[in-house]
């Protein structure tokens, strides 16, 4: 992870402010609240495969993804990993539920590609939310939405066959399909890379055949 810069001191500060205003949570903030939040945010450029927070950690942070793709991943004691979700630019990553429950983070948050994030310590973010109850409601709704997405994905792994899993991902996350490394996507769908490649080709061929000229 490279050095951290406050938004105001960053050489791309104007672009960063525009990206923050596009975030799924922050875009609904009042301008005065953004003025209050900005000095708390640090901007970090991360390498591919970098771990922002490790499963079991107690010091937690709130992340707003500006560029790139991240993943939430859980591992068992044998080191076997399961990817719970991917996060695209404009979305958030958080361990808010664990912080509220006073438990260690139950998963790791890692970059899938090179990424840029704005972050702040989670206790500081929670204190900010307590001063802005409208934003707190929006944020907590998004956290519940993310948890619901993860539950739906877990059910999908158990109930759908391999083609069904691929089709569901292509339908719900088409914008990510060509940007996530095949190995990562195969792991997320609990498939081998070879099976994913074959099913992906079949899906693209089907789409091509059914798309009008």
C-alpha cells in the first residue's frame, strides 16, 4: 500500500471529489456534510492483490472505492478461501456489523485489481453518522443490501448448477465479467477455470445468436 494523502492535498483532488459524490452512499449527502467529512478521508493507491483488512482484525476502517475492484473473502483454518462478493468503483466496503457487535472482522477485504480507496477509521465514521441520522439510515440500508446480496450468492452456490451460476452472474454483474481475472471469478462461482471458460464461451455464443442484427 502506498502513502496516504488527504483529499484536499492530493494532486487529483478535483477528480477525487467528483468520484466521492458518485459513491452509492455519499452521493446523497448534503454539501455541508461532505465539507465536514472530507478532512477525515485519506486516499490510498493499492497494488493488485493487496489486503486492506485481514480476517480477525480488531482495528477497522470504512472504505469508499474510487477506482478498481475489491473482494470480500473468508478463509477457514485450512486456508481454503471463499469469495463473498466483488466491489466495483462507486461502492463501499465495511466491517460495520462486526464493529457494532464488538467482534473481530469475519472476512478479509482485498484488491482484485489496482485500486484507489478513500478511507477513515470506522469509529470516526460511526461518530460522523451519529451526527447525520439521515445519512446513517442510507448507510445502514446499504449494509443490509450487501448482506442480502451475499446471502443470495451463497444460496445460489447450493441451488444452481454451473451454467445457472454463470448465467446469473452475467445477468446481474455484466459490467464486471470481463474485468475480473478468470481465476478469481471461477473461485467466486465455485467452478474450475476451465469450466468457467467453456460456459462463458457458450453464453457469449448464445447471446450473439439471439441478438438482432
